[in-house]
C-alpha cells in the first residue's frame, strides 16, 4: 500500500509547470505528489496571458522547443477531460514603422527556413485582420500554428487528469525545509513528506527551494502588468503583439517614447473566450513587489491606442500583475542537479511558461525515467550557469 506521507516523486509548485509534470509523470505510472503552498495556479500561471506561441521565440532551439510544446498541447486537447479554452488560430506581430517591417521580413525568412509556418503580412492583410487597426501600420507577420489557452483552467485540467492516474495532491502546504539523507525529507506547513526524487517547479520562488539544499538558482522575477478590457464589439479573433515586444523581451535596442521604454511596455492583445480582452504588457525588474503602478497601466493603454486608436471609448474592468521567472540567457532550467542527485529543476520560463509547459512536463518525466528525451536537453541544463573560473 502507498504511504500517505511518502512518494517516489515530490513536485513542489502547483503552477503550470508543476501541473504538467504531475500529469506526464503520473500518466507514465510514477508515484507522485504535487505540493503547493496555496491553491493550484495561484502564482504566475493565473496572472498572465494564455499564448502558446512561436511568433515571439528566438529562431533556433527556442522556436523548436515551442513547436514541440504546441504539438503536445494539441494531443492534450484530446486527452484532458476538463476543457481549457483551446483555440488554434495562429497569431500575428504588427510593426510600428518601416524599420521594424524590414526586420520582420528577415525574421520570417529565418523562421521559414527552419521549417516553421511564418508569413509576412502587408498593410492590406492587417486591415483584413481588424477594422480597429490604425491606418498607418505598415504590416507585420503571422505564425500559423500559434494557439491560445486559458492557463488557469489548463492547470486544473492537468491536475484533475493526473489524479485519475494516481497523483497525490497536497495543497495549502508550504515547503519550509528540505534535507537529503537516503531519501529527501521535506518539511511543509501541513506535515513531513519523504521522497526519492524532488522536482522544484516553484517558478520565481525556485531559488528559495534551491537554497534549502545549498543550491544557487539564478532566477529573478520580472514583473508584468495586464489590463482586462471589456469588449463591446470584437476587435480581433486572434492574439496580436507588436514587433517591439521581441526587443523588450530579449533586451535589444528599440525605438519608442521614454515612458514606453522605462516600463518595458509593448502591445499584446489577447481576445478571451468570454469575449473580453487582455491588453498588455510591461517588463520590469522590481523585486517581488506585485502592486499595481497606475503609470504602467496608463503606458499600456497608450500603447494599445497607438495600434487600435478606435478603442478609445472601450471600458476597462481591472488590471493585475504577474512575475515572470527570468533567466539571463532567456531559456528555462529543465534539468537534474548533478551535485544533488534526484533533485530536478523545472523553472525559469520567463514570458514563455504557458507555451513551454507541456514540453517541460514531458522532459522531466523522461529525465526521471532515464528515457530518450523528445528534444535535446543540453541547452536547458542547470550547470550552464556555473561560472567559468577566470585564468
Ligand atoms: C503578464 C504576464 C503575461 C504572460 N503571458 C504569457 C503568455 O502569453 N504565454 C506564455 O507562454 N507565458 C506567459 N507568461 C509567463 C508564464 O505565465 C510563466 O512563465 C509561467 O506561468 C510560470 O509557471 P510556473 O509554474 O513556473 O510558476 P508559477 O505559476 O508561479 O507556479 C509556482 C508555484 O509554486 C508555488 N510555491 C512557491 N513556493 C512554494 C513553497 N515553498 N512550497 C510550496 N509551493 C510553493 C507557488 O504558490 C506557485 O503556485 C506571462 C507572464 C506574465 C507575468
């Protein structure tokens, strides 16, 4: 009989990573427990957008990892019982000026050469997308395979299915300490748990879990604001971002007004299934302070009107913030930690965690079971951050 306070695999964090890992690991027959300090999806995974995109990924490994995740998400849409508002409509990036348009054309060529379904959109294509767009938008690009989900529902749907595969769920249990003897001994505010293996899927809090075992995890919160708008008439059917979003995300040079630059604002407009829309977003390093800054909200609204001037009489319902788990090379850590065998990290997905959750869950399951991995995991290793000693 399985013991209630022992598990083969303890997964810490019930966000989208922990939920996806719980699903794939339980499905493959592993004895798993998901430990969450609050409720499922109470961290960043319920304070974000729901884009499962390649359009905003760097060409190369980043894009290929997203493609693998998109393919798994299509399968999950068939396997999971609770619907999670999956919509496969593609997504678009719009350009602010001719210089961005030139860069967008190059971007499409690189992504197409890599076998991805990208197309250049001209001024007329943009008009066809939405009558709300500003007349002076020179064009943009689209990625045909991008999709949208409701991340909050997705977490619950994964956990619900995982429970049917035998997952033990322990919510309102904050992990306060971990020691390693033969097994890991995990202290939580709801009792002790022992585990043969531990997966740290605690998002921006992953460094605190690492500290418990003397491991330095270089993940930093990168705050984002979102405005929830009420849609009086449909603006767009699919997700739209501006090309400058890429410049912000990858910290590259960009032409924009000082306020937009200061708060790292770039347009993202996501139509939700409930007929509202999410307007974002910003990128700032301000520690763990999740409070709303009205100046950022104003900057986002102003940027939205640059691209959708006819939305100036639309109503706003509320705004919220979330914290992206940022790493300096813009790739997550999906890896076992060599110095602490049996301890895995699945965190640091910055603004891509919704897009990359399914492949992350699958990879952790494969690493634990020492299977061949779906994609190469070398670029995701934890030890890439170990400092090279200077001569
Ligand atoms: C504004 C914004 C927009 C975004 N839009 C997108 C998008 O469109 N597409 C995309 O791909 N990504 C997007 N992202 C990024 C995405 O939301 C994150 O990468 C993702 O949610 C991270 O998931 P996670 O499971 O790693 O972390 P979280 O969801 O934060 O989960 C970590 C969990 O660990 C728990 N935890 C922490 N410490 C402990 C402890 N000691 N004991 C037990 N449990 C603990 C927390 O309570 C939390 O539930 C966006 C992010 C933001 C902020």
